[in-house]
């Protein structure tokens, strides 16, 4: 049964592999997200943000031409307070200490390693959304 708590949330999935992007979207749909947008890299995501800022971003790190760390940095440096506050969760296979520290330094709200289970993703999303409410 789908969760009702996410129904009105808008989420942006940023992932360069179409198959993986579809899987992540399916997991989010099963968690109850009603509005899911997608982008194939950081540049596409930035363009999407200008049109319709989401309530949450779930993003891969290693993408070309603009990766997830650069996207997170651009969002956190934005002149728009609304964009700077968007909860941001990395969903990646990169588990080296330098990458994780870089993500934390840039202001990531959650870090999830692939392959992910829906329950782990949901717990990181819940924590990121709670933190965003507490910050505002």
C-alpha cells in the first residue's frame, strides 16, 4: 500500500542511466510520491529547477557533463533561498571517504549507497525532509 505522506511532494530524480532512473522513479512511486520529475544530469536538473522547484532531489553523483556534487554546490550557492533549502539526497555507488566528505561539505541531507532497498531510501528521505522542516 502506498504511503499518503508523500503524495503532494514534488521530487526530482537526477540520474544519467535511464534504466536506473526508471527504477528509482518506480521505488519513489511505490513510496507514494505523486509528482516525479527527472533529469539526466546536473545541467538538465538546473534547467528543471528554474521552471519548477521540487520539494526533494534524489541524485546520482557521477554524471557528465555536470555531476551531482557540482549540482549540489550550485544549488547551495543559489541566490534563491527556496532553492538553497531543497532537501538533497545522493543515491550513488561511490563510497570513498573523500566523496562522502565532499558531499557533507557541500550540504547534502542524505547519502544512500546503491543498490538500495526501499526502506533505506525512505528512512533517508524522511530524515532529509524532517531536517528541512527544522531548518525553516
